[in-house]
């Protein structure tokens, strides 16, 4: 299966990636995407998409904080904490404003916790088998329109690395 989350958050065979609309604002990368079922259509370019729903967006704050706004009532926040040059720990937290009744709240917590574990394990397989091991802006990959957030992320990361290595006055 060529898609990481084919049976979890990617269920429904929405494999055409329209956009994505991505913007870099200092150390904040915001991404909006619209996936749909493949009927042989050409994916829409970012400039062909309607204004993004700002309540449903993925935000990455350099150097290591990620937030997936799932809508007005739920979001997932992740922190990637470096252990050494090749390892990090992933901390996930699910926030929601629905399910305030005790039984509903406990059921929602259980289901979202299990889903987070399943999705994180799908990501783990990809991360551990990724080659080249260290990604770069000019790594020889053939990136496509849907990879715009990757390009923006790597561009900013490379800029921050150069700034960190520059001699101070």
C-alpha cells in the first residue's frame, strides 16, 4: 500500500492531494490540504483552491512542535524531543471540547488514545525505513506538488542551521 495511513486517518481512498496550500511565516509553517477520491482527475494546484478552512490546518512551529487542528472541537499536539543525532521521543496530546459527560469522555479518551497509538506506529515504520537517513533540501528526491510543505520545512531548517553556524560578533 503506497499510503502510510490507508486504514486509519487515510481511510476512504482519498488519494488525490489537491494543493496543498502552504505558507511559511518566520518559524511557523501552516498547511491546508484537500484530499479526494481518485477519478483520474489532475490534482488542483494551490492557486486553484478556494480559501482554506483555517480551523482545519496543520501547523509546525520550529524546531519541534506540531499541531493538527482537526476542526473547532479537536486538535492533536505533538512534540518531537531530540535524544541524540538519530533518535527522538514523540509526545502526543489530544485536545477536545466534546464529550463532557463522564462516560462519553472516558470512551472518547480511550478511542482517541488507541487511534493515536495506531497512527504513531504507522509513522514509525516510515521514519525507521526512510532513506536517505538525513534529509536535505537537495537530497536528490523527486518531490512533487503535494510535497510543498516538505520543501518549505527543509528550506527553513537549512536556513536556521546556517544561522546557528555563523560566527557571532
